[in-house]
C-alpha cells in the first residue's frame, strides 16, 4: 500500500464521524505532511505574493508557508492547524525569525476558519478535503483572491495556471516525484439577467444579457435588436469579465469589471472605443 492510499484511509476515518459538526473538536483532515521548502517558494511565486497580500494557509503544519510569505515575500497572514505542538513551534519560529508581527498560527478547524481576509489562500491537503472546501472558498473569499493548491486540483474549477515538475523530496511523501501546483482565481458572481447600456451605434435600447456560470466558466447571449447573439470567448477572471459580440458584420471586444450587481467597462471595435455598463 503506498502512502497516498494510507493518507486517503486516514482521511476517511477522520472525517466520517462529523465533518461540520457544531461545537465539536476541530476536524482532523489527515496526517501532517509538509510541503518541501522548494515547493513553498514556487507556490508563493506562482501566486505573485507581495507585501500587500494577506496569506492564509489551511493546515499550516510547522508554518513554513506563512513564515516564508512574511520573511521572503513581505506579506502578512496566518496559518491554522489542529496539532498544538506544531502551532507552538510555528509561533516560536515566527518570533525567532522576527516576523511575529506579520505571521501567526492558531489551533482551528480549517472548515470553520474565517478566511474572508485572504488575498492568497494556500493548501496542501488530501483530495477529498480540498473538494469538501469548494463551497467555503466560493462563499467566503472575495473575487480575485488567488488560491494555490499543492498536488490536488479543485474539481470543476479551471486553473489559471499550473506547474508540473519532478522533485525527489516528494518520493517520501507520495511515493512519486511528480509535483503539481495549481493556481485558481476566485470568480465574481456573474450569473443572471443583466440590463446593459451599449454605445448608441451598437444599440439605442437597453440590451438584455443572459449569463450562465459554472464556477469559473461563463456563457450566455445578448438580446440585440430582437435577436439573441451568443457571447464568444467569454471569460471571467476574478472580477474581470471579457467577451466578444458579433454585431452588424463586425466583432466587438468587451471588457468589464463585475462589482456586485453592476458591470462597468469598455468596448472596442470598428476603430472606436466607448464605455458600456450593466446592472441586475
């Protein structure tokens, strides 16, 4: 039996009794397995972590991800872990490294932790745990928050980027050298019916946008001049929404920022550039 199978079995034993039970002890999401130090740097680099970021690490172990984010990348943040010994070691390391004012660690259940402050969220968790967190990530993180997952993807999400490489240190952890890092960006909520105002040369009347969304995937159509025109190459990255519309024999490029119940942006095509907006 390889280590991956052992870890999965341990996870099932830990989670079956009650994953989200109220007023219970923190949920054990599996055995502590540290990310190799070289992978930590790669994770934070892929997320473009900087001094303006707040990094939250779920299942922080000895604290190496948040400590590196603070000491090397100048960020602030915290880690959550259920093993008291590891939390004490991580906080002591923060003190010794001179970053205790920017990096801290607490004993918490990662399923119950408030993650809303994160601009970057990192995790090296087993695949079942990663996917049990999907709704929490969508509901609590702000659009544009970067998520870094080591080895295991978020099912149904399209990664913005991913890295794959071989690392001998991983053999002792997973039994293979393969290492994967996935970068995701939390999408805004764009699904629904929008009333859009386009430049007069495209439509003098309000245009109805019907958008469908499946996490990071967006599709839909625009009702223009009594006809439904499909959105082409629709893409949502955080709050940034882009698509193309073919109108009057020309293709127009739309860019907009989704802020709650409004979208504001610009449209280019036919040698002109103008503003457009939409509201729910």
